[in-house]
C-alpha cells in the first residue's frame, strides 16, 4: 500500500458474448466512484498499448485462422502486461480495479471452447499473473442464443469470436458454470437476461454484501433505505 491507503479490491466480470459486461463494468465503476471509492476500469484482452494491439489481432473479423495454442498464448501475453502495468499498480495504490474479463475467460474460451488442457492454461496464467486472484468474479449469465442475437444486433461489427459456431459458445457457457461450481466463494452469478438497471442493482447488492466494510457511503445508503 501507499501511505495509509489500504490495497484496493479486484473485481472481474465474465460471461459469453452479448452478456453486457462492458456496460455493467462501467455502471459499477460509476457507482463505486459515487460511494467515494477510487476506481480503475479496464478490459481484456487489452488495457495496455501492447494488449490493445494483441486484442486487434485476436478479434479482427476475417483474419486468417490461428491455432488454439496461439490464441491462448496471445491472450496470456496481453494479460501479463495488463497485470504488471495496470492491475497490480492500481491495487497497490489503493484503487479498486474492475476488469471486463480476466483469467477465467481463458479457461472458458480456450479451455472449454477450444478444448485445450486446463492444466496447461493454469500454468500459463500463474506465470502471467503471479497468482493474482480476483476478490469477486461476477458471471453475467444468459442463454447463448440470446447473447448472440444481442451481439448481431449491436452497432459494432461482430468480432472473430462472435462468428464461432453455436456449439463453441455453448461449451464456453458450460465451462463458466463448471468454474463457478469449483469456487462458489469467489463467484456470483447474475441473470443477464434482465433489464440493464436490474442487472446493475443485483451487482451492487452483491458488492455491498461482500465489501460493506470498505463501502461506508454505500452502507449508510442501505441502512437509510436510499440504496438499491
């Protein structure tokens, strides 16, 4: 820590395509700032200049196929930069970090979706992150067909992962639920079929439940009945 400021909390959002992670990460960041908490909002792959270049390579539609191993290693390389340059310094400075995706995306997409051995992926993540584990991981869960329909109706161009077969996305979702079952303390599942504001309210309720000691303004709102 620096001075008297305690180390920050690390929150990650996970889920399949179209789950609304970016929107909910932004809303959560705004809510924390309003509660007096310093926040760093970031994403994977990306978050650093090198990571954003890797992101462009990985997600660009129409690019030549790459092997699952290459995909996993590129994701992990971007993550190593992300942890070293953004996440760890922010946590040490006392900021709370909200990341749209982290290591569990690799386990779900390159493990569950691509079929790479989980033990190999775990070893690579250990090297990239030095064992940094989120304090809370929020799974925004919804049926694959709903998520893909949302993605195809979005303004931005579908990326390379969006275009994968439905069986790929079903495997990703199944893998996420396996990760939740293996560590129910860290994970919290949110129904992402709801309206945006209801999802945000469910996330905030869990944040206050988990971190009330670090959220005095939020705790006061809950006690007074003004919070949602």
